[in-house]
């Protein structure tokens, strides 16, 4: 995919598979809703979640965003990078709102905000600084 194709694909998708590194070196893999912050993957999680503990020790991540059911429809983006924790609470809430909007399209902000404020009290947010991007689009094979 071109850079523009990757940007559009990330903007149109909502979920990713996030890999962090466990203390024993094995991958910890989870599916997450995500947002975008100036083109960077943004996600949040509970402060005591395994992924947050892993990131405090080693910020390296892999993020896989994919789509398609049949082989000739498969497309995806794999981002390698480092997750940087967002420390400003206002920014954490902005990231939470962005994710909530993507999770529940069409729901007004005044209905989303109480949820984000409540769950956000125990959450930390991260921005992924990309170090490498790999992409594919099998629809172009035919």
C-alpha cells in the first residue's frame, strides 16, 4: 500500500491486535479499539493491565490492523514501534473520547463523556511512534 493507502486504512479501521512483551519474552497479544492522534495509533488501557505493566518495562509494540475474509480480499497494516505513555490527563481523556467515538459511531459526545470520564480515572493512554510499517492488499493481486 502507498502511504496514503495506509493512512486511509488506519482511519477507516477501529480495532487492532496489540502485541507487547511479557517478562519472560513471550508476546502478549490482545485486540483493542484504537484512535488516531496526529496520525499516530492511540490507545488506552487500565493502569494495572498486563499490557501496561509490559510497556512500563519495555515500550516496544507491534500493531496489526487487518480486514478481509477471503484470500483475495485480505489487506492489512503491521506497525512496529514504541508506545509512549501520555501523562497529561486532559490528553488521556481526549484519546479516550476519540476511541469511544470510533467504538460507537453516531453516539453523541454528551452520552459518551460520562463513560469516558468514569473509566478514564483508572486508565493510561499511549501513542505509538512508528519505527517500521509493513502493508499488503491482496485485492490488487487480480
